[in-house]
């Protein structure tokens, strides 16, 4: 919590925060409030600002005809979640100004509260609110235009790739015009580095399995990842290797 407060007749103090890196707040607050006189100013400059878990940036004047404090935020982006609010309130005077004109602002379920809204009702409503309410007039809220970003966002489907399309229904017969292939390395394949020994395994005594059927279907497991002529990648096995074991 960062707070500049005046309990008596003086003005609330100002808060200036300049950070080159990102700011992340969880269940925190940046507040400049005054019991009777003008509210303090809050100015924040950062790369990006992330507000989580009901983290608020706010100025308050609880009584008296003075104006609420202004809030100015300059960042590449300000992203608010989880009932995090930005408020500039004055009970009897004019609400403070909120300037986000140089910041791309994104809020979860963002709502602009109506003038005259009691700021207490904006806490605990499970949404992000911006409000500059004052007893005689509301302050100005300035936001940057981010519609070009919002309109370019496409909702992705839950299943990006159908896994059935990744497994070939038959073995792969490589032709002479294929220039390269992808080979996986690992414990049961090629060594991780040239010159390294193959992984060894300790084996127990192998017990024979009683045959229960004379005609059984053999399952050939995929052995590699292959790129087809159309550019698709599939998991399969080499036909030549399959035939050699039959």
C-alpha cells in the first residue's frame, strides 16, 4: 500500500511513481486522500502496469467543497483484473480528472460508473470501474483509443489442432526428392551428442507369453515425424523399415 493522507485541514500529499520496469500490484492500493481539503495528485510512469486482486488507484476528498485529486498514468499498457478500480472522488466538490490518454488501458468487465455513484458501491462488484464522481460535478476521464487492438483480436477455438490429423493412417514411403527429415533424439533414440554412448537398459528374465489366438493384428508404432509434400507434419513409420520386420 502506498498512501498520502491528511486527517486535518491540510491538503493530501502528492504521489509520484517513476519505474522503468513493470509494476504489478496484488491486493494493493495507491491512495491520496484528505478528510476536508483538496485531494492529492497521483502520477505514475512505468513500462506496463498490472493490477490484480482488487488493487485500486484512487484519490478521495471525504468532505468539503475542494476538488478531488487528479490521476495521471503514462505507460505502454495498463491492465486491470479482479475488481481493481481507478477512482477520483470528491464528496462535495468536483471529482478529480483521470488521464490515461497516453496509456493503452484494458479492464476486465470494464464499466464506467454513472456520475454521482457512491464509490463505496464500486468495491466488491467483481468488475473493473473507472469513476471521477464529485458532489457538484464529475471530473474528466481521458482514455487512449485501443479499438484497433480490440478489433484485431480473434477468439481462438478450444481445439487448435485435431490430434487425429497428426497421425498418418499408413506408413510413409520416402521418395528420392525429399531433401531432409526430422529426427527426434532422446533416451530411446539417437544420443544427445555425437560420440555419446547409447543408453543401456538392465533387463530381467523374459518370460514367454502364451498365445491366445492364432491370428492377431500387429500394431506398428510411429517411429518418426515426417513432413509431407503439402507441408503438413505427421507421425508415422517408414514403410521400408516396416516391411523389413515382416
